[in-house]
C-alpha cells in the first residue's frame, strides 16, 4: 500500500480537517472495494495443454441424426409420469392428433428449447469440442444452440432464464455428464410436435452422453419438472452418426417463409412481406415488388 503525506490547509481547524480526511479515506477504500467486487470474472485464454487434452476425448465428430423410430418406441413404452391434470390435457391433445387435428407446439419460430430438442428432434446436430466448452449446433429452424461449460464453473446463483438454460458438464471417463437449469417456464416438455406442455418452472435436466458402439450416441436423460411431473423421468435418446457431406448442417430460418424475394426502389435485392390470413399465406392479389 502506498501512503501519501497530506498537509492541512492554513486556517482550517484540526478536528474539521481530520474528519474530512477520514471521510475521504473511507470513501476511497469503499470505492476500491466496490471496484474489486465489480470486476468481471474472465474466461482465461486456453493453454496448449487444454487443446491437446481434447485429443483424449471420445470422437464425436460428424453429423448426428436422431433415431426417430426409437423416439416413438420410447414414448410408447416409457411415457412421462404426468400429474393427473396434465395427463388429462395430454390425452385430449393425443385424441386431437389422432383425429387429424394436431395442435402444433413449434409453429411460432421460437426455439424448441430444453428438453424437447433432445427428446423429439427430427433434425441433424453436430457436437464441437473446444477448451472449456462443448457446443451443440442444430439443423433446421431457429436458434438451435447449446453451450455446455466444462471449465469447472458452477451455475450462476440466479441464471437468466433461456430456452436452453444454463448447462455445465464434466467428463466421467468417456461419458459427458451435463447439468442444466435456468430454462424458461414456457419451454415445452414435449413427447411429439403436437403433444406437450410448458414445464412451468423449476426444470432440472441431467444428461449422460456416451458412445454405444462406434456410430451410436446415447443421451440418458433424467428430467425433473415438479410442476408437471409426479417424479423425475428417466429416458434415453439415440443419435446415429452420418459422415456424408449431404448430411452437413444447413442454415434454417422459419421466418424466411414470411417473405418473398423482391427489389426495393433503388433496385437492390430485398425481402417483401407475404400477406397472411389466419396464419396461412393469403392469395396474392397485388405485385410483391414495390414500384
């Protein structure tokens, strides 16, 4: 600590000067403490050892395609333990789907979120390893992105809710164990694209991801949703590896269907809104390109 000699101005009483000096010193100390407490926690630059450690992780490269028939089989043999009220809702939704009147859950371009993305996903995903993090990227519509932090951090004491929540993970041998909290209560716990219910809060998901054979990835989920389930639900989802380039992840934006290609008055390529009537594109009765 560096001290500095401060002189008392002429004409200023000693007691007054001392009180002012103490107040200034106290304010400076408080400001320094506040500045220290407010210093953000930084993500350190990875060392070479962190990059080389990735080579010792299991090979999860390539594109992973959900085993959709197995999804259906799992739902049939091991349905969620719904609360009685939710079970009644799900039975009514299933009856509507069987009658050809499905109630689409994911028609508003919002992300499927957790845990539905891992439960009923019909599109490809890929898994990327970088120091301190595992990233899941999804195909098709919307923001299908999960960040799983493996750098030893914990969950924030009060995480900002999001569709995919806050995920931390660690390796147990060749198995990635993932803990997810902070999921928006509006995020669905779904068993199909037409049957599901918002989790309503306090969702907690534990996953154990590991290879079962060379090209078969198992995701063993334990889902706690106390507002809609009577007990934690354990279920497994299977993803099959596909290394063909035609299966690479493609960009997908469901909102793009709300527009058609056109030009603005300066001749630049632009998007022109497509009129909609009760959710469906309305018949086009006028040119979509501005004059």
